[in-house]
């Protein structure tokens, strides 16, 4: 969604900017249907914004006009680990302005209202992933660009790629031919994960996942994956979930790694499967081999999937490409991408003060200090 410009005093007086109230749920969902052309249920709303275990309230700012909700500025609350410390962070999500009320400064007013409301308490910082249309509005309000958002795809049906624009059919045909040869070459070259067994289960084994995350945590900024947090973050009613725990074939060793995959059918009728999280988030050669074995199991156990996706962050490039995943910011997939998103961040304080950009002893605008998967990204 493109941001609206800052309004004058006359336009500002037409709108009431305030904190969310429970009676606003119907207006929120009505605006969501109009702006995003989708249908979300009250169950989905409760999961995403009410049941969040980090926030002690529903962190949403609304814009009201003549008793109607015409703008919403929701936030997802995260507990982030920065080395050995934890801090609270808020991520703007599902920001909406009614088409009849854009260019009236509503985006700006809702954001500045939120910054003012949260200035003297939590969170320690804000972070999110705006596209090129929304990004200038954030940068004007003190956010800084950190790193481009990259997604790796394994494409089974080229037409399922989210292009955001019309792409000639000849391009899809060329991609299909390229992928046929590429996947055949990957099967011949992809070796090295023998001696491993994958336990596949429906749902998410929260306790095992949390224990694996605790066993080895990266020093970079990432969501604190407690069992309570994972229970919330991985329970969206929009998705079906399946987990893969990778263990040695012989011996009594603990699991080496685990992957969580989730699937849904998109509005275009394509089947999408995301590898939403892996545990732990870092490791050595043995861990990489386990991830490769787990990724193969994800692909083979979802024969009806048209498009597999992995957020760049935890799984190394060499592991992803070994299983046929390609980054969307390089050829050939960059040919089909007509938009870009970027991780941006802002301290909860004066962004003009350089000291504010150090949180937990880490520079929050340094891309090397972040480890992001789909768990940290606002997804439905």
C-alpha cells in the first residue's frame, strides 16, 4: 500500500486517531476485505493480534471518520534476543487506509500517534519489511534501511511465482525449460546427507523445537523462540503445518535439526508451501547436512505444491541451492520480480541520536546483526 501525504489542519480535524477498542474488530475486518481483497475471520484476528504472548494489550492504532474505521495501524509484538539479552520490539503489520480517505495524512498521523504512545515504555525498537511504495513514509519518520528482503523459491509451476505484474507466457516457458535441467543437475550433484532419518509429523512439536533452539542460538538479532511464542506464531488458522525432525539413522544422539513447513492455497488457486522456521538457527557441517536432508523431505512430501519458499536468513545458500531453491534477486527469478521489500528499523527514542541505534550492545541498522526467517516476517 502506498503511503498518504501529510495533511493540513482542516483535513486532520475530520479524523479521530485513537487506540484500538474491542468494538473495532468488525470495522477492522471490513477494511481488511476492501483493501486486501481477502476474507479474514475473527478467529484470525484473535490469533494475530489478541493472543500474542508478548504484548499485554492489542497494539493497534485506528483512524475513525464519522463513526467508521477508515485506517488501522496494527503492530506485532516480538521479544528479540540480542546476544544474551532480550528486548521487546514492535513490527507494523497490515497497515490500511480506506481508498476514499488516502492522501489525507492518515498514515502519518497513525504512525506518529503510535510513536508518541509507546515512547516512554516498550518497545525498545521497531522493525518491518515495507515495499518500495511504503518505504519512503517510514524513512521520513526516522526508520533506516537495513537490508533487502530476499526469498528463495523452488518453482514447480512457474505461473505461481508472485510477480505483481503481467509476465509474457514465453518467459514462463523459458523458465520451465531451465528448471527442468537445473533440478536434474541438482539431483546428480546433491550428495552428503546420508545416515540421517527424518521423522515427519502433522502440526508442530513445540517442546522439541524450543529445546533445539535453546541448544545453539546465534549471536545475531532474532525472535526469542520460547515454547509459548512458537505456539502463537505457528498457529495461524490460514495455514496447515507439518514438521520434520532430522536424526542420525543409528545411535542414540539427540535430533540434529528440525524444520517446520506450512501450506495454503493462494487466491490465485496455487498451492504454496513455506519453510517457516528451522531449529536451531545456526550450526556446523552436520547441521547443514541435516537441513539439506530435511528440505528434501519437505519437497518430496508435498507433491501438490506449486511453489516452495524459504526466507533468506538461517539456511545457508549452499544448502538451499543443493535442493533446487533459487534467490528471487538474481537471474532467472529476478526477471519475474517487479517489486522489492526491505528490512527497516527504528529505535524507540530520538532517531537523530546515534546512541539510540545501539540496543543490547548491537547496532540495529547493521545487516550483519540480524537473522530473519518467516517467523520474524509479517505473514498471514
